[in-house]
């Protein structure tokens, strides 16, 4: 056993956690400058182990708390870790951690995390080899000097402490106190014996008068006893009868109570089933209402579509028939137009010829008329013109006018021809436009058909999407119903868990969950969230048959929190304290739990309990720590055998426990109160609930996605319907434009507008001809005379031509009017009718027919679902009726049972009252029997056969006789007997007290003997080891430890040494060997009383002359004191020693000797020393340097060379 590791936090100059780990089991040296914190390091060890700091007052606690830059530490904590591989400390653990934590309010100790008292730690250390009477396993600065300069009496006191004589002194003091009390009791008892003897003499005189009284009193008491005994016997018989009846009633009552419990359970289950049915029925009813509403909407839509389809079919059929009729009619119209066009084609040339001929003749007439006018004018020229020049001038002016008119007419003819050519070009343009519009109409019709097909397809998709959404919604409702019932079960199980779990534990679990939820929500401290693995109960699985065994084994540890390391635990505790959250918190930090190898179980009928668990190997150490010492056995006898032979704690499947220390615990366990099974069911229910919530979330997302798809499809349908409407409007617009273009083209094609233009050209040509003739006439006026007019034949011919021309003109006009105002318009109307967008109605008809088909399918599906729902609702109604009937019957049965139980209770109360009355009478008679007092020997059986009347008569007789002795001392006999009895008892007591007195005196003698023997043995060992150690430290030297005594009778002083010879010293001093003293008690007492001190005689040169320690130098005193300390330690060895600068006052040679001594002793014990010298470093195995910075001390492991450098540097500076 040795100190393996030391952890210091907030203690004196150590602020943050300072860990000194991997200490050597042999010699460890701590070096550092003065004021760096070496002494505080030693004080930290004493703080935990030494009794010096056991009681620290509130006022003095500040001195132990660290205070440097910043706030003062609120807690001082020191942890010492012992290696216990040799199991010197009586525990099965191979490592023991002792912690002391000090705050301004609390001072606590713990061993391996379990709170303990200081006394428990002291007892544990004593069991490990630390003697309470040996204070020298920790040697601080100044302790050596104190011992070196101590008086002889102090050294004697020290040896007595080492010998443990204090125990004997305490026992002696206690025994002396008891002896004094015993002697006092003896004295009082002797006095009381004298008083009793005088009392007995007086009572002897009253006995004669009492004998007669006692005779009749015995008779009275015998009779009373007999009467009372008869009454008690009768009462007992009645009581047994009533008890039997009450037992029967109780049996029946228990039977009815069992039935009542069963009925209540059935009622609860039935009510639960009814609740589930109501929930299910409500959901089915709501679903049915939804489906019925949807069916109504679909039926309304179906009716609307049926009417619309009917109208569309009628319109489509009418249009189809009308189009067919129009096509037939169009053929007739085209034929009529062709006939009329042929007539026009036949009449037009003849009409044009006649028109030209008429125009020519008309022109000829006008020319002839003009010539006549010219002749008449010529005849009048002499009257009009006086000279030739005037006439010629007039004619030239006329010729100029004719030229101008001719030029203008030619221009007009060209303009009219241009207009005719423009009409031809426009005709060609209109024809091109008409063809383009026909192509556009066909393209629009194709696009509308395509969009109609797409709408039809989209509506099919829409119906499928709506169906999927409704199916998902139905499934979601069913899942939510299951979730509601599951949530009810979870809430009930959580309530049961809270009821079965201690409030503090439950509060702790809730608090930890609150903190972790806050961390997750705020996304802070991920290392804590990830480092928290859950409660121990959450980290393993097992079959249900092992639940009892595991639960009774682990108990409250099932709810300990498993974390990655102690940092996670400290952070959680810090958060708990900051928020002042309630609860009990226990953690298993994985980094603090060591891997231990479990022992094998030899017995074939037993198996390790840990094998029944399934868990992640990450938590192997935790489960080993909890379950490694437990074996699972099939029976109690097997468990007893395994616990006795293999020292395992055993547990059966039923939860009965057998401790290897002996106790057996167990009994009936209510399965309903097993928390492990409840937590497993709660965990499974929560997992099912989480899975169901995830499924519902997925369905919700799916429904949302379906809604989005439905909306998207509807948008696309609306978009395409808008596009169709736009295309339809464009189609009608294009059709109207085509009709206009066709009408314009028809007008241009039938030459109706060109005939006036051609006639105008003819007129202009004729007029031009007239002007040419007029010009020739003007030029030739004077040359040839003209006739005055036409012949009659010519005028008749002209008239006939005018009639024919008018007739042809009327016929052409009639034909043109028929073509323009009737046939062409009729043809355009038929074309429009034929080219009307019948495809739109066809597409609408197809779309609505597809939609109504989907509606038929959906309605059929809805009817099937509604039929199933109706069946389920009907089944629900039947089931509920059955359950309700069963519930009513059960409730009636419950009422009957409760009524019966009330009757039982009333009857039981009556029986209880009767029994209580009889018991009261019996007790009363028993009390009276007791009041009778001691009975005569013949009281039993003397009057048993007499009836109660005779007994009463004799009782009256006895009481009459007793009246004569009313004034007699009725208690004289009793008092005499009592006094005699008291005398005997007191005499025995005095005798016992006297024996006890002698025993106590003998015990005092034994204690003195043992005290002397112990002191003698201890002194002998210390003196022997002192001489040996001194010779080892000073090879040429010698030393003796001398017991100094004082002879009381002679008032002279003597000394007792360990030498085997007796010599005389100067004066009255003598030397005798302790071993030669008499063993007689008087002699022992005498010797112990004469011990007054322990002196030391040493020689450093090896000569015969020895010197007293008081005459030595400081270094020599130190060496002698160290030799004595080593001797005490060898006499009463400890597992480890702490030396603080014990070589400070020694020279180099003596320091080397001390170092060699420590090296030899470190083979069997651990040494931790501090020094400023190199000698102690030579044989040490571990070196630690202490440094200070900003008033904070630090300890680090250093190399041996660094330690030597530090010592040499320190010596150079000093």
C-alpha cells in the first residue's frame, strides 16, 4: 500500500486542480524554493489523514481556502489515491480514493465517492497499519528540533504513547470509577440489611392475629378465583365461537373483496375499451361525414357534368348535323354561283361589246352634233367675227382647250388603269391573307385539341392526387388515433414511474433532462450533450425473467447518470446549482472507472449476473463495477453454497439475495412495483410513440406535398383552360377576319367595282375621240361644209342598241345582285358554319366525359369506403352495446358486492363489538384474579364442582368472618415474606458486589501488569532499534536509551537500562535491567510509579565515554532525534512516511547516512521527503519540483538531473 496520486484544488497556495501522479512506492523527493508551497503540499496530506486538522472552526477555515489574484476559492479539495494491490486496506478495490472537501459551511470526507466520517477514515487507516499512538509517520519542520530538545519526561510520555499505555490508563480509570461505585453500593446495602432485620422482628408479632384472617381470606380468594375462572372459561368459549364466526365472515369478505377487485379491473378495462371505441367511432364518424360531404360534392359535380355533357352532345350533334346540311347547301350554292358566274361570263362580253358599240355610236352622234353646231357656228361667224384674224384666234384658243382636255383625259385613263391594277394586286393580297388565316385556324384548332387532351390528362392526375391525399389523410387520422391512445399509456406509465421512484431521484432526472433540452435548444455545450449517455437503466437490455434479480441488485444505481468524463458531470452539476434545480444527482464518469477483471464462478449451477445483460462495450467498466460481484443462482441453497464457498453475493430469479457476509433478504415482490419492467415498457412506448410521430410527420409532409401537387395541377389546368380560352378567342377573331377577307375578295372577284371604271375608260376614250374629231373639225371648218344631222335609220339603230344595252345591263345587275347579296353571303355563312370550332366542344366533351368517369370511379370507391365505415360503425354500435351491457352488469355486480361488503362490515363490527365486550369482561375477570393476589395451594379444584349459587353463599360467609378482622394488619404476612425476600435478595446482592469489588481489583492488577509488560516490551524494542539505527548512522558510535526511575522510600534516583549487567553509578543512581524486575503486582505498581523519564546516552567516537543529549551540538541532537524517530518507526511501522527537510541541520556526512537509512527503509515503506541538499536525491526514484507564480503553486514531475541542478543552484545562491 502506498500513495499513488494526489489531487489538490483550492487548498492554500494551490488554486486550480494540481495532480501529482505516479508516485513511487519507494522514495520520492519534493524540491522547491522557500515559500513555493512545499509545506502546503505536506499540509494537504495532513489535511486528509492527520488528526491535527480534524476540527477546523468556522473562523479558521479562511486559512485553508486559496486566495490569490481574483476571487477567493470557495472550496478546498484534496484527494489522495492509494494503491491497494496488497489489499492492506480492507476493501476489494485495488485503488482507494480518500477525499476531503472544505467550504465555509461544510467539511466532508468520502471514500471512493461514498460519504464517510473522519472516524471511519481513522479506523480504516489503523486497519491498514497506521497507529494512532505513533505521530512520527509525518515529520514536519521543527518536529526534530522539538524532539532533540525535549525533556526526559516528554520522551517517556512519547514511548508510552507508542506502547499504547493510554488504552490501559483509560481502562484503569473506568475500572476505578466502577470500583468506587461498587464500594458505595456495598455500604448502602449493609445499612439497608440492618433496617430489614428490625422490620422482620415487628412483623413476627403481628403474624398470630393474621393467621385466622388468612384462613378466611384464603377461602374468600379461592371462591372468588373459582367464580372468576368460571366466568373467564365461559367468556373464552363464547369468544372462540365468535372468533370462528368472524373468521368465516372474514373469509367470505376476502372472497368478495377479491371478486370486487376483479370486477373493478374488468370495469376499468371495459371503460378503456369503450373510450377506445368512442375515439375510433368519432374518427370513423368524422371520416364518414367527410366522405359523405365529398360524395355530395362529387354528385353535385356529376349532375352538373351530366347536364353539361348532355348540352354539349346536343350542341355537338346539332353542329355536326348543321355542318353537314351546310356542306350540302354549300354545294348547291356553289353550283348556283357557278351557274350565275357562267351566265355572267356569257353576258359580260356581249354586254361589253354592246356597251362599246353604244359608246361608239353615242360618240359618233356627239361628233355629228358637234359638226352641226360648228356649221351653224360657221354660218354665224361673219356676224361673230369681223375679221379672219379674230376667227383664227378664236379657233386656236379652242384648239388649245381641246389639247388640254385631251391630256387630262389621257391622265384620267391612266389613273383608272392604275386603280384597276391596284385592285388586282389587292385581290392577290387578300387571297394570300385568306390562305394564311385558314392555316392559322387549323393551327389554333390543333393547339386547342392538344391542350384539351392535356387538361384531360391533368384532371386524371388531379383525381389520382386527390385520392392519394385522401388516403394519406385517412391513414394519418388512424395514426393520430393510435398516437392518442399511446400518449395516454405513456402518461399513465410516467405517472406510475413517478409514484414508484423516490422524489429526489425523480427530480434529479427531470432537472438533468431540463438542462440537456436547454443545451440542445440553444445549441450550446455540444461536448456535454454528446458526453451524456443516459441513465444506467437506459444503457442495457435483458430478458424480462431477469428483471427482479437485476433490480434488487442495482437498486437506485439504475438511475445513476453515465457520462463521458467528470468534466461533463461537473458542468451538469454547475448548471443545476446555477438554476437551483432540485433533485439527487449521481454520476458514473467513464474516465474515472477502472477496468477490473471479474472473478470466475466455479459452481456450475451459478452464472455471473452481468452475463444476463446486453450493452455497448463502451460501458463495460460501469456494468462490471455494479454487477461483477453478483452471481445468478436458481435456488436459495445454491446461492448459500456459492456465497459461502466463493464469497459471491448471490441473487435468485425471484429477487431473493444471499450476501457473502451472511444475511439473506427477499420475500414477495409485487410485479407491478418493478421499476425496470415499467421503464422498459415506458421506453418501448416512447419509442413507438416517436416512431408513430415520425410516421405522422412523414404523412403530414406527404399530405402537404400532395396538396401542393393538387394545387399545382389545378394551376396547370387553369393555365391551360386560360390558354384554350385565349386560343378560342383568337380562333373566333381569326374566323371573323377570314370572313371579312373572303367578303372583300368576293367583291373584288365579281368585277362589280371595275365595271364603272371600264365604262369610265370607254367614255373617256370616246370623249378623247370626240375631242380629236373636234380638233380635226376645227382645223377643217372652212374647207368642207357639214350636214346638219343623222338619218332616221341610223337613229333607229342607235335606239335599238340602247334598249339591248339596257336589257343586258339589267340582267347583269340582277345576276350581280344575286351573287353579291345572296349567294356569296350565303356561301360565307356556310363556310363560317363549316369552319366553326367544333373541336372546342368536342374537347370539352371529352374532358368532361373523362372527368365524370373519374367521378364515377371516386364515388364508387367512396361508396365502398362508406359501406365499410357503416359496417364498422354498426359493429362499433354492437360492440359498444355489448360492452355497455357488460359494464352495466359489472357495475351492478360491483354495487351488489359493495353492498355485501357493507353488510359484512356491519356484521364484522357487531362481532367485533361482541368480542370486545367479552374480551373486556374476560380482562376484567383476569384483572380481578390478579387483584386476588397469591392463591392458596388448594385453590385450584377445591370449589370447581360447586355451582355459582353455592359459591356465592360461601363467599358471603367468608366475608362475614373477615369483617371481624378489619383492623388487623392484612399485609403483615405479605410484608414479612416480602421483607424476608428482600433480605435474601439484598444479602445476595451484597455478596455479588463484594465479588465484583474483588474482580475489579484483580482487573486493575492485570491492567497494571499488562501496562508494565507493554511499556517494557516497547521500551526494549525502541532502545534496541535506537542503538542499531545510531550505529548504522554513526558506524563508530554507540547510543543507549535509559529509563530513569525514582525510589520513593529512599528518595533516591535510579536508572534502568537494556544492558545485561548491573553497575553502580555516582550518588544514589543504580542501573538494573527491566527484564529482572519482579512480576508481582506490588512490585509492578512500585516500578511503574518510579518511572519518571527516558534519557539518552551517546558516543560519536566509539569510546567508553558517553554524553547526555543536552551536551551535544545542534547537528548531533538532530541526528540523535532522527535515530530515535527511525527506531520508533521500526517499532511501529507505517505504510508511508512524510519528512519535511529533516536534513536541514545535518552536515554532509550525516546527510548521506540519513539518505542511506531512508533508502534501506524505502524497500518496505514509501517515503516522501523535501530537501535542499543533494544527498537525499541520490537514491530517490521520483522527483517533483514545486514552483510559484502569482501566488499560485504548481507541482511538476522533473528529471533527476534537473533536481540536482536546482539543489546546486540553490546552494550557490545561499
